[in-house]
C-alpha cells in the first residue's frame, strides 16, 4: 500500500514537472500558441512577397482629387523644392533644357511633389514638347489637390494644350 501511495506521489510529481516545463500550460495550449506564431510569421512573409511583386507606380495618376500632400514637410520635399527653385531660374533665363533637367531631378527626389511636375510641364512646353508636357501636367494636377490655385493652373495649361 505504501508503494502504491509512493507511485501515485511520483506520478503527480512527474505531471507537475511536465506542466512546469510548458510554463504551467497544457500541451494543447502551447501547441496552439506556437501554431499562431507560425501563422503570423507566414502572413508576414506573404505580405513582404506581395509588396515586392507590386508594379511600379504609373507616372500619370488619373485621380485628380487628392486632398492630402503626403510629402509636405519631409526632407525629400525640401530637397526637391530647392531643385525646383534652381530649375525656375533656368526657365526664367530661357534655358528650357537645363530647367527641364532640374525639374526632372526634383521629381526623382520626391515623386509626390506636384510643383515639380507642374514646372516640368512648363519647361517641356518651353522646349516645344507639348505632347510630353501633357502627361506631367496631368500628374501635377493629380498631386496638387491640396493646392486649388496650383491645380487650376495645371488644368488651364492642359486646356491650352488641347488636352481637355
């Protein structure tokens, strides 16, 4: 009888040790938590793969009603605006090629800078490239949603080119 009692105490001790090894949880709970963690890791991997497969954004955004300037106040926007100001100087000096180069660089620095696209359109008009101006002016118009007066100027230039 004493041996049976000792065996029972021993069995209970083993069960307690096994429970402690799993942090006080049963095997099922630990397995469920590990499965949930693995599922979350798989979802993260799938999202990363999907993001890597997304196509590059189109140059012309047909949505003409953006109400938020995503790049305003960012270091990229400030750098882009400095290059735009350089380009405007070239445009004033009637050096359209140099101006277009600067404005193109400004769009590379900050692809959300509608002002850079607007001035690039003006430079292309000055170069005699009205067809090339249409696409960038449409892009400018779509990005200048938060700035109605600039958006209207872009629309007016598009209309003068017969794009409207």
